[in-house]
């Protein structure tokens, strides 16, 4: 009896999670957090061992794997992408823990199926929060249902004449989605004399839109169905396709699958904007970086079109090309408002001089200067919450808040003067 009891006690418990890394000792904070979250029910694998283990039956007990990588591992990004694919093929969730890894590498891992990304060193509670988000997402997928707090409870009214604002990055990485998400949230949070503003955020970056990620919202099949058949869309079906974030902001996410940008045409976009505009006070559109057939439709519909740039040559050259294209097609370029992200600080006289020279050389007026929000911006986006919720005093958040207030005050003044 004693021998049998000992054998039962010595039998290891099935693993529920694994870390996968070149050397887990390089991620000591991850070890501590994994022990706190999983107790003894987790293991560690090298990249080579993981490739074999994920093909074995023993891996079927895993709930998730934490892929811990740093800058050195970017050389084998294709191998890491294969590991992510293998895990997802087994319905195992993948959490990427990354230290000083380039956005291009992270994007590739997320594109092939990684569920979550957390920067290293791990912020307090970040691993726990990421695991909980993955569990909620898995539960929603299993049940095919949305949590009640994400369901849109607003009724279609059709009595509004909303302000439409477009946002487009004129170069990659200029922070256009961060700007669009936080501008929409700040507008939804404004004091409107007791009656909350109705704000809709539309992610028209149909292929790689990140609005859902930045607000920790699921991507729904209903969005794809809506885009495929706008002819039968009405206000009620549009409202049902929206998700609600924190009871204030209503979001039309990008579709769950990668789809062509031309799946919708000008008439489709016109109808979507018309329905959104007549049911909301503000409609903020996050545009793809590419110029498409319906860019003209958006430009004609918006009240202001925020063009995101940075103080570098690629932004200057792309801005010049966009100006020529807009003028060549006789588009309303007067609606474009140029926004400089990561602008020089007030005391950086050299930087301010470069901004002035850039504006003069392009013959434009840079109306909005957005400071660098630093690591808090990345952490805010990774955790799926607006900046005001995690870093209310962040300089970037403060400027976006001021801009939202200015936009609303101008709109109120125009309405009262009408």
C-alpha cells in the first residue's frame, strides 16, 4: 500500500502552461509570475524542445504557452512564427513576452496567431491580466456569445447630424490608431451637460486594424457580414454590429479575417457613414495607410481629416505625395489637419526649428503637435485601455484631451450660431 501510494504521489500533475525561451533564466520576473499563476503546473521548454513537444499528445493539456523572446531572437523569427502556428493548431493560446523586440517582429507573431503581447520587464499584474483576457476570449469563442457589458444598448434614433472625423497615418508607425482610439474616448468622456455624447469609432483598416486590440474587444463575424451586405443594412443592424467599451464608446472593429480593402466600395462607405452620422454625435474613422477607391468618399464626408506625421524624411516625402494626389483628384484638401506626433519638447529649439522648416518646405500648417507619450502608450495599447485609464497625466493624453475639448467647443459654437 505504501509503495502504491508513493507512486500515486510521485506522478506529476498534467501541465497547464509552458514557457518557451532560449533561456528562461533571462526572464526571472516571468518565472516568479508563472509560479504565482500556475503553481507547479507549468514547465519550461527551449525552442527546439517546444517544436517537438507541441506535436505530442502531452501538449493537449496545455491552456497556454508564454513565448519569451528578446532582441537576439529576432534572427529566428520565422522559427518562432512556426511555434506560434503549431500551438494555435492545437488550440493552445499564445502569450508573447518581449524585451526590446522590434514592432515588425511582434507584428509577425501576432499576425500568425499569437493572442497577447506583454512587454518585459513585466509590469505588476500584467501576466495575470493577459491570462485572464485570453481566458475570457476563449470562453466567448466557446459560447459564441458576447459578455453583456460589450453589447450595444443604445437604440437607433436616426435624428442626429454627427461630426465625422477621419484619421490617417501618412507613414507607418506614426500613431494614427492610438490617436483615433484616444480621441474617440476623450470625446465620449466629455461633460455634455448631463447628457452623454454618443460617439462611434469605426476601424476601416480592414486588414490590419488594431482598434479591437487597443480596446481589448473581440473581432466579430457580424462585422464581415455587415460589410458584405450593406444594401440590406439599416440603423438597427448597424447598431447590433457595434461593441461597447466601458459603457461610453461604441466601436465597429475590423473584421476577424484578413479581407481585401476593396471588399467595400464608395456606395457601401457612404451608407455606413450615413447610418453612423445619423445615430451618433461624433464618428471617428481610423483609416488604412493605403489610399483606396473610397478614400475620396471619406474625405468628402468628414468635417476634419487628421493626417499623422513625424519629424523625419519619410513623413515629409509621403505628405508631399499625398498632397499631390489629393490636388490631382481635386479632393477637399482644405479639410486636412496635419498632426505631428512625437513632436519636440518646448525647450528643444533645434527641433522646433526643424518643424518650421518642414512645414515651410511642404507649404502646410502643422496645427497639432503631439508629444511623445513614451512607454506608457505601448503599455496602454497592450493592456487594451485608453491612456486616460492608466496614465491620466501622460503628456500625450493631455494633448488629445485638449483637442477633444476644442473640437467639441467649436462644434457647439457652430450649432448655437446656426
